[in-house]
């Protein structure tokens, strides 16, 4: 066989193989980049940072539930029943305010029927630079409108196993997780005092109270304005339900022992003051629900709560309980400072 013919066969075979791989990715589309789940195929929805954008693009909804792991156990069906809406959930474990905001903005671009957004405001992500992104290797090629960089999806050796996984998942008799099941981890965890206390690291003897510096205040202000407030102001037709997650009593104990309680509450109060500038933002905080925080059976560690707490949060939001308003948020933070400064934490460690 002549070299030229051999080279042509090799080139043709290679191109044919690459085309087949790309075609399979387009048709099956494991990350839902081009379309929603196909009839007859079941999708193992396990890669939130790769699949959430596809859900936002192609699913039917008029309400969005998003945030960090503090929102993964929400049940959109419960939101639907309370609000008479159709919600989807796209949560991002460990996400910064910037990451969540960018995804909210894209979802609102894809879908102009959105009426409600429920979003967590994790306290640990308040005092960081506005451009901070907690996740490396973000698949930007899935999110932009540039069709040419889709080659990173179509001919990606790490995507091929994901494509095959859809086929194997279907063949094994599995079904695509429901909106309620997607991302939810509550049923896999153990809850209770032992788990919570084990998650609390031993803390040293801190002497000096931590205060917010001017640099800290600048971070908080820019982070909140750019990654939360701006999106609400740009979308006045959407009601944004924002909440500070209800952490356990161990969280408050840790803040007190590390002398960070005042600084953390100052940061939250700053954020609330800024966010209340938008008429379409409603903010909720549950720090004075001591019964919830003290019941360690609600938690799997100092921060993470079970799905029944997520259900309570939706109900409280709908009923307007624990809402912070312009005329009472300062009193709330004064009350919380006093409560957790004077609280007797000794029972935790007895």
C-alpha cells in the first residue's frame, strides 16, 4: 500500500472516530449542554458544576433555588406547593458569592419567566474579595456563547466516560433523579450530637477580640454589591429570597471562643443594610431560633442541617417569619449579640 493511501486511511479513520465521539456527546449530552434529558435515557445527575447550567438552560421553571450545600436538601416540590410555582434547584457546594451570582445571572438570561430566586448567603463567604472563586477548573466553555470552544466538551477524554455512564445507568434500570433528589445528601448522612461535636475542631485560647478592618469592610461591601445586590437591582421583576443559614449552637460557640462573634455579626449587619436597598429583596436570618440551634439531632456537623430544616426554612420564608426589615434588623443583631455572648455553652462539652 502506498504511503499516501495509508496516510489517507489513517487520517480518515481518525477523523471518523473523532466525529463519532463528538456526535455521541451531542446526542446523549451528559452535561445537558445542548438539550434536556432525552426520552428513553436516564441521566445520573452527579456533576453539579457541569450540569447545573444545562438545567438552567433547558428545564421548565419560574423559580430558582440556589446557593451552597446549605440549599442542596431543598425540595422544589415543596416550594411549588407553597408558592404555586415550578422550581428547579441548582446548588454549588462550597461556592463563593461570585459563583452563585454568575449562575443566577445566566439563568435569568436563559429564562425570562423567573419570578422567584431563593438563595443562601453563607456567612463564611461574606468577607472575601468580590472576584474570589472557591472552585478551580471551572468549565467556562459550557457557559459562554462561543460554539468554537465547545470542542473542549465534544472531544474531551473525561466526557467520554460520562457519555457511557448515561447508557450504563439506563441499562441498569436506574432513573434520572427527581428535582427533589438532585444534589440532596441528607439521606446519606448521620445526624446527632456525636457527629456535631466530632466536627468541631479543638480551638486555642484566643485573647484578643477580632474587629473588622477597613479592608474587611471594603471586601464585604464590594462582594455584596457586585455579587448579590446588583443582580436584584437589574431584575426588579424577580423577588429574591435571601437567607443566612441556621447553623448549630456549636457554630456560635466557635465564634465566641475564637473571638469572632462581633466581627461576624458586624459583617452580616453590613450586608443586610446594603441589600435592603432593593425593594425586591427579602432577607431572613434564624439566629434567634435557639430551639433549632440547640437540637443537635438537626445537624450532621456544626453547620449542615437535615432536609427537614430546609422544609422549615421554605415555610418560614413563605410565612414571613424571621424576616429582617429596615425597621428591625438592627434590633435583631443587638439581640443576637447579647444572646450568644451571654449563652452558657458548657452543656455541650459535659
